[in-house]
């Protein structure tokens, strides 16, 4: 059995890492975390060597890829840019999500000889039986603490929604929040918020539903139409197809609040969203004044449903039922074309998508082009259609030339 001894009296080299989850929290939280680490080191009389600091301000610990300070720290450790023995954090939760802490600690220790120590555990050695037990307790505590906090917050938001108070977050486009003040202990503070029409933007939503009901257009065409509309102020542009689709299916515009429509989670450092069962959702009729009639909203929804079913039928024509009952949480990208996801627009850097021409040659051959989705929605000036077959041949020729260069004549 491999044995390594952790001796805190040795001059270990250490990094400090701190994180604040919400920009609206105490802005001095990272400094306070660093101060607590320093105070404990002085109290324990550890003669460790401070190498550097990394921090993330106002960043949730849910997605590692969005935490630039953490990414920089891990990259510097992995490349040897910094030579350290331990990473010091105030509490384990500051370093990351509890479901990834054990693997992260093990990887750092095994591959780079770096221990993660926490101030609230008095920098206990995590390699001993006692340290492992303490780490398990830390993980359980963080898990339960997060679960209880989430439960309490959700309970409060549900209660607010039932009272027709805005449950939190930004107001939907076309609406605005009006704060209702109450006096407590001689001070006025916001008691709750109500949703009401925003005269500056509500007419855009009304026009959007009217246009969708009149034309039956899809979200890309609607977005392009509104991006090119001179009557809409430029500060509200560009309109994105996904955003337009979200507005058209949001029942808040006929006055009903649908709360907890989706559940979210993190899988492989990616946010995954699933629709909840109808019985798990909260519907509050007459939550606010409607911008469009329910009949108009339902007419648009029916047109969108028919379009979706038509697209679904066309996709299912070439698919084969495989009998699989459990769908993956994070399915990968289906690469029907070799360069899917790799071709970037030179104007806006969006990923260009393959688009069939809709026609076939006399020989029955179908043609596909890479197109910037921003151009289709009127958000980008790049209207170039790149032939998929031609681009594929050029790329493959370049790869062959790089990988198998012709022999040089002597």
C-alpha cells in the first residue's frame, strides 16, 4: 500500500482560491475568505509559502468552464506554470460543486501532488482515515445545505406566485416590474413586485403575435423581419430566433404565469433542461394584464405545432426505430456532414449550419450549403452560401497534404 505522510510543519507552497457566487452578495466576500485563511495559518503557526491567488467574483460554482479564475489555476498547475503543494479554500463549497469535489481532489493529488485543504476543517489532512471521513462529512453537509436552501427558496417563490407577486428574475420583454414598498422598523423596503406592461416594448410583442398569426412564419423569418423593421429602435435589436420562439410560447403574454415549467441540472459541465410533468408545474391565471388575447396566443401556438409536426415527420423519414427506452441526458451532435460545427462565419463567428438547397439536379443529386444562421435571421451581413461538397474536398486535400506530404527529390 502506498503511504505518504502529510507534515504541516514542512514549508508547503500554497495557492489561495476564493469565489463569490452572486454579484449581489457581499463584494468583499473573496477578501474575507483570504483573510480567514491567513488568520488560521497564523494561528496554527504553519510556515507555509504563499505562491499566488486565484478568484472568481460573482460566478456560480455550477459550471466550471465559466469560472476563469479556477480554469487559470488548474491550467497553471497542470502545465507546471506554478509549483505548489496545496490549494487553500475557506470551505469546500468555494472550490466547486459537491458532486465533483472528491474526483477533483483525487485527480489533483494523484496527478500533480496537490492537496486541497479547507480552513473550516483546520487544514486537516485529507489523505488519512480521519481526513477522508471529514471530507465525506463536508460533502454531505454541503449537499444538504444546498438542498435545503433550494427547497426554501423554491417554496417562497411558489408562495409569491400564488399571491400574484413576481417570483423573481428579470421581467419578460414587453413587461416591467413595479415595486411595492412596506415600512419595517422605520425603514422602507421592497415587499414584493408586480408585473405590468412596459409601454416602450409591449407594442413589439403585440406586433410579433399579430405577424406570426397572419403569416404563419417560423422564428427565423420572424426574427429577420423584425431586425429589418425600421420602426423598431436599434437598441432592441438584434432579435434571435430562439428568443422569438420563447416569446411566442410564453403564456405570460395572455396573462397567465406558468412557473416551474422546466427542471435544470448540470451534466458534464453543461446545463441540461427537461420539461416537468404538468402536475409539477404551477399555473396562475390572471397573473397580470394580457398583451394579446388567449385566442391569438392559441392560434399562434397551433400554427407552431403544425410546423413542428411537419418538420418532425420529415426528420423521421430517414430515422430507424431502435427500441431504446432511456434517452441520454446530454446527447452528442449527430454529424451527418463531416464539417458540422467546425465552419465559422467570418463576419460574426457563428457556427455555420448545413442547409439543403431544396432542389435536386437532373441526375437526382441533392446539394447542401453552409449558411450563417445569423444571416438567415437578419443579424449578420454574410450571405455567402458555401457548397458543402466543395469545402469538404478542399479540407480533405489540405489534410492529406499535411499528413502525407510528397517525398522530396534528392
